[in-house]
């Protein structure tokens, strides 16, 4: 196991979606569960067009593969959205861990 590498805990926020009468997706109830991992920043930019905004991208290393773009992670009081399915990191012995790309939300 690689649990000693993943010293942080995140709250994985999963949403149940419904549709309105026009077929639009509406975010409904949320369920939370704790997952272990490690957060690392990959880059940060300041965009000044129309006001100053900081955009930062992150990676979440975890053994939990049940993460996708429908989820958000709450880590140390900050919220991150998941960008797509996490990539498996494979060794000759099989999948070692997964790396999810994240974007800072708030």
C-alpha cells in the first residue's frame, strides 16, 4: 500500500442531477465522503482582462479511482473542481495510484 504517500484528506462532493422540463441538467442533492491523497499545484496565472482573476491548476494523487468531472474536492477549506477522469499511474505490478487534474474554485 502507498497510504503513507497520501497524508492529506479531502471531502469528495458527489452531486445527484435531475432534469427540468426542458431537459436541462439541474444539480440536486450532494453526498460527501472522505478520501486520502496529496495535493500539488501545477501552475498559476493572473488574468487581468476585465478585472484581476487568478487561475490555478492542481493535481490530486490518490488510490481512489472513483473520481470524475461530476465531482468537487474540498481540501483544507478550499474547493476544487475535477477536470475529467483521473489518469492511472501504472507500474509492472499494476495500477499504483491515480492522478486527477483540478482547478481551484474558491
